[in-house]
C-alpha cells in the first residue's frame, strides 16, 4: 500500500504474523525540520526478514503529525544484540532516505519497500516528492521505477547539481550506469552506458571471438536525438597473483601471473639457481579431469619453451597451490612437483596491464612448439582507419616444420582491429581448413588461437614471442 494514513497501526499489526514486541525508532531528517518515527509492530526473529512498518513524519518544533506512510517490507534496523544500526535506519540502504531530488529546496523522501529481482543485492524503494504547496509527500512513479532498477540501495543524488546516478547489475557480466535529472517535474535521462560480456564463439562461428571482452554501449543526446554507440573493449584484466615456493621440494621459485581475458601473462624467477633473472610466462586456463588448472609456459627470448607449469589451487586450508612442472614444449621430461603459496609483494605496474600501442608492431616468433613447428608473425598497425574508425592491421604468418624447415602454411592478411589488442581473421580471409582465428596482443607476446582448435600442424595457433 502507498496511501496516507491516520490510523493504520491496527491494520499493520493485524497484517503481520505475531513474532515479537513492537520496536520504534526516531531520527531527524537532514534539514532538521522533521522528526521521523519508524514503528515496526512486529519484529521478526530473523532480522534478515523484512517486516511491515509505519513511518510518521512530524513537524520538529510542534511535533504535529504531517503525514503517515506505510511499507509492507522494510528491514528492522537492529543488530543481533538489539542495538540500532544507523545506516539501516536512514540513508541509501536504510528504511528511509532523504534528499532534494528535484532541486526545489525541499526534502524528498524514499521508503524501503521490499526487494528487487536480485533479492541478495537489490532493494526496492517508494520515492515521494514533497508537495510545494502542502506539507505532504506525493508518490512519484518514474522515480520509484528507477529506484526499483537500481542495484544495492537507493540511487544517489549529487547535491550540487541534482544529477541522479543509477547502476543496475545483472549477474557477473552485465551492468548499466545512467545519469538522470528532474527537469520541470519530469525525469530526464542525460546519459548512460551499458557494459555486457561478449561470449566466446564456438568453432562453427565465423568470428573466433575470445573470452574476456566487453561490449560497452554509450548513450547520449546529440542534436535532440538519443544516440547509442557500441564499442568493444577489453580484455578484462584481473588482479595479479603472487606465489612463492619450491619445485620438487628443493628449488626455490617466485612467480606471478595476471589474467587478461583468455590469456595469462607473468614471470617466474628461480631465486637460487640459474641467472636469477625473471623468465617470461604466457598461458591460459583449462580443465584436467575434474579440476581447473592454469597453464603457464616459460619462454626464452627466441620464442622457445623452457618449461610448462600446470597449477591448481587446493580447496582446503591453507588453500595452497600445487601441480606439476615439466621442461620443454613437448612435456616428455620427468615431472617435478610444484608447492606454492600466496605471497605479499609490491606489483611492478609497468609489467601489468595492456600492451602499449607503440609496442605492438614488429616481429614475433615461436620455436619448436609441442607440434614440432617454428612460427613467424610480422605485424604492422597501419596509420589508416576503416569506415568504422577502427585501426587496420597487416600481418604475415608462416609455420614451418622444425625438423625439415618445410613450410606448413603461410598467410598474408589485412584486416581491421577489433580493439587496440585484438585482431580477428574471419572467413573467407581465413585459411579454408583452419577457419577463423584471432590474435590477442599482450606484453611480450602475440597469442594466436582458434576457439576450438584441434592439435593440427596447419592451424595458426601458438604463443609468439616479441623480438627486439
């Protein structure tokens, strides 16, 4: 119900199941003009459950009742010890929320009224604007609808300009942020952007889109028209992981890696053997049996693999990292056991994040991979742009048999770039047998993949090391 009341206490008490004694709370609004009383006729034993409440607004000086409103579903602002939790009583996540939403100098009011579609992360509010001619608050439909869409608590308002900020999240992979303002009594959308995860495509698709990229659509008014502009962005970069431990219980190592979409980059350092200098790592994630693993491949400067790390995180405390390490690309050497744990270290930020634009051009190479191939990639980002404003890449890829030096496949392409670090070669430009493929550029490597590629020599897959 969303009606003004003068004697609803009885109806509220009858509507709610008998659980506990009534509890009331009082608080002043931010302007100091009003005393707000919040009465819960029945307090549920589980304080996470919502309950009916009666909100009484009084004149602060005379204590005259100005208006009474009710809500069927609000959270009782108590902790488990029975103490009042202020932020649950008033504020963007409270039972009541005050702000000058329409910038008319009067305090407007929102009252908690249940949950949204995502019950764990979304609260609903009824939003009331104060009538300029009376001491009453009037329900506003558009603002109430906007509050129901906003994730978390109430939408926020900038007190300086009245700009309303609303964000809606759906699961892990979709979000919309919008800016609104009340103008002449109407809710006007000023701008918005929507960000949605772009799913990786299957092997029967034509674009070989890898995972980890987002489609960001920006909306704004231009010359009186609402225009939306989509743009692919990414990859999504996760926080780096820092690990330390041993190989075979004897060889001390330090390792870090960062997930960048479908690709992992990092470094490993053998602290008491070899040169002690960091060795570049690149890899991905995969499944082996019923476990998830990360696969990190050590690479020498010439593009030759020197080791493969297969690591999984244990599911019981202390949640250590374990796995196996083998030398060489073909993995036919004896395995060494990996024992690692997390380590607090200061990140070297220049090694993290996306590859710089001026570091993308050049020669990349792979030597004697697990399929016995040598690969060479020459890449140049051209100064011109396509009709959609995208950069254009010119590339040459050649694969040879390592033992015979016989050419397996060679290709020359000139294609637009999807983002500053992603190239997709679609049919009919892609080799007929191999099909569409993509190239993701990261610091020190170009990673060429088909989303579902068999282990065949004529597929343009591999980790190609950037050359000086």
